[in-house]
C-alpha cells in the first residue's frame, strides 16, 4: 500500500511539474538558481495547513519563511502581514512590472485582516502554499483572484546581495 501511495505522490508531482513547465521555463529557473528549483520541486504538493511549519503541512507565510532560510539563508518574519511590513521597512517594495526572481509577492484577500504571500519565480509565475485543497503549487499572477488581489512585491534584501546569493548557492540544507 505504501508503495502505491508513493507512486501516486510521485506521479502527481510529475504532473504538477509538467503542468507549469509548458508555460513556465523550468530549465531556465534550474539554470538560474538550482537551489530555488530544487526547493520548489521538493515542496510541490505539500499539503496546506493553517499554522503549519513543516512538510507534513505548511501555510503560505511559513512556506516563504522556510524558502528564504533554506535557499537564500535569510531570516524573515513568520506571518504574511509581518513579512510585508518588514519588506516595506527595508524599502524593498516594487511594482508588478519590476518583480524579480526571489521577490515575495503579497496579496490582500477579501477581508481586511487576511494576507497571502508567495515567492516570485519568473515570467509571471510564483510558488506558494495556496489552500487546503491545493497545497504548495505554482500559479500565475494573471490568474483570477491573484490578479485582483495582488498588493505589492518586494525583497527584504538588496538586489545585488540576492543576485550574488542566487549565483553562489548551489545546494540547500536539509535538516
């Protein structure tokens, strides 16, 4: 039974990767930043769990926090709203046209107190822990609600440091 379940999970991840590879250049991301590519493919399909902080279940802000620690070796705050305020405090907010790989992308949902966050990949796509039905997925900023609810993007570190980190880091730590 475990073997069948493992095959189903592997096949689902393969389909997820295939699904976004037709509109998102996976090879380009793998070439630009192998550690980001590895992290994303490793976490795709991980289930969403509000307040979750591990591979058994993770929410959007814990996902971005984990990605930043393991890929960029940067500590950021835990919640989406505090990540937004942190980036804003660093002067790192950018408009949609200026987003770069590795930037955090922020959304305001239908209520004034609900935030969502993901990490920009390239060509209008970002990775995030979406919801209890989808878990960690790759989505387009031009998709329905994401397009309407997009607030701002930015990075808690300056772009020069980020570019150097992305070029020099070729493995991620696995604790």
